[in-house]
C-alpha cells in the first residue's frame, strides 16, 4: 500500500491485492493498451491535466486509469453505475495506484450523487463520462464551473443522446467526443462486447439453457444485433422488435422473426431490452407474459423495463430467488416474472462487463482521444463531436498488429484510380 492515500470512498482497502490480480489478468489481454502505455510513459502527454472520470470501476477500467496515470494525468474517479463497481478493483486503485476513487458496489442514490460531486469538487479540466451523469451534474448543478472544462469524452450512445439534447438547448459549455461514433469501437464494444457479456450475465444469473428457448430482443442497433446473433448461436429462437423500419428490415433479412412487442410478449422465455429508450416492457406486456419469463436490460439506464408497474402489479409479492434475480408474482393467477439485476445493465451488474479484448479497443480509443484533446485543447467549439478518423484507423491498426494480422496497402496506381474521375 502506498504511504499516503489519495481521497477516496471505497468498500474495503483490504481487497486491494485481489483487485491487483484482476487488473493484471485484464492487462494481459489488452495489447493495444500496453503499447499506448509504453508510449505514454515515455512521452507523458497528459502532464498537468486533471481528469474527472465517471466509469464502470472494473479491472479493464483499472488498466485505462493506469495508462492515463502513466501519461502524467491526475485522476479523480467515480462509478458510472451503482451496481457495476468491483470493490476489489476500487481498493486497488486507491491503495496501489494512488488514484482518488469514489465507488462502492450497491451504493444508494445519495452516495452515488456524493461520489459524482467529489469528482467535480476536484475541478477537472477534462471529463470522461459513461452515460453522461458526470457532465449532466456539472452543467445542471454547477454551470459556472462547466466553463473551466476544456473538453471531454463520452463512452456510450445513450450518453451521446443526452449530450445532444443538452447541446440543442444551448446548455453544453465545452466540446465532447462521442466515442460510440467510432466504427472500430462500435464493432467491438456494442456488437461483440455487449453480445457476449449480456448473455454471460443472463446465464450466470439464471443458469438457463438457451437452446430451444425463445429470446425476445428489443432493439436492433449494434447492441441488439450482438445479443440476437449470440442467442441464435446458442440455439435460441430469436424474435426482434423494432420501431425503425430500416432496422426491422435488416433484422428480417438477417433471418430473425420480427414482430411487435405486444405479440412477442406472449412468446418470450427471456426478454432483453437494448433500445436506449424508456418504457419498452410495460404493464400490458407483463400481464400477458409466460409464467417464469426472465426480464433483462442491456441498455445503459434502468428505464427500459417499467419497474414501477412491475412493483405495482406484484403488490408486494416479490422475493429474491438467487443473487441478482428477483421474482415478481403478478396476482394469484398471474405469471411469475424474474427480473435480473434490478433492471440495470445486466452485463455489468450481473457479470464482468465486456471482455478485456473488447475494452482494449474501447479504452485505447479513450486514451488516444484524451491525448488528442489535450494537444488540441480549445480547438473545437462546444458541442458533440466524432473522434478523428485517424485515431480510429490507428486503433484498428494497433489491434491487428497485436493479433498478428497483416493487411494489404493500395498501390500508387490504385490510389490514382480511386482519386481520378473516370467518365
Ligand atoms: N463497459 C462495458 N464493459 C465494461 C468493462 N468491462 N469495463 C468498463 N466499462 C465497461
């Protein structure tokens, strides 16, 4: 343990050794981060930058924070979800990495808010957000402080939607890079990361066999696509629901059954919401579901399943069946519905989130984007921006290199051919 500890609020510093083992395991599977960390240690591009970060406090996040620290940054970190913190990792960050960390798994809303405030009290000049809770709190509760921030990053598409709404109202005071706009990250993170880890969360919690089960996936964005294809791979019959006709068509042409939720509600054994919107599973759906149906949310926020209606319909008839699994009985003759992880994002609340191989790209993008923002500080107007294409390409190149994959390059003649106008 380092001699003087940074400011913190974590569950138990005695868990630091276990957290270190987790972080080392993750780091082994994150070769892009290792490359970036070596360069950051030598060049120290984040020297003098105080970063406030709201992130899921996981082993992979520890690898990112270690890299930013190696690059010279001073870090203040809080959780981006009350249920996703790994207490061992949080202890490791404080005791061994000397990073100011405010995160405890299962923290109540008041402590969650206090932790966000603790990060803002440090007056960061760069923000790193995962769902927009940090930036929203800064702009709503401390608008005069928001102008101190030079720039920020936002990891999720849900966070980007919130940021755009803030920008549209004229209330966003600095530029934020929306990292989910990156092609490389979106492929790895949303499609492969969510696809695998959501099923991991459902299987860990229920031990259900997916072969032969009917899985209803709400939303066919990249997350929904990942979940639907992995569920099919495990032998499930998959029904997709959508509101966007183009995505619904894509799902149908990918060979999935597509229907309204009103119809799918009667068929599903397992429901997964992945829309980024509220009220996807509601009272009228619950009423017609099969007995024993499992409800899981893959979206960033716990608004996709109407938890208030579920509570009301159960009228107190609820019990805990297993960790992260709560049963609601809807009246004496109604179905018993099984809610996973309180309707919070199931892959992080009931499993370990995206695998490190995926976070290698997501957090590689974070690190390179923060370096770029620090270099170009003030160069962008307030608003939501895409990360530069050059960073996206560099990221894919680094990962391919680590995977030992070679690709071709265009010849001069091919470049000229593409650039020329051929009548
Ligand atoms: N978001 C999704 N998976 C994650 C992970 N493993 N660590 C941090 N943030 C995540």
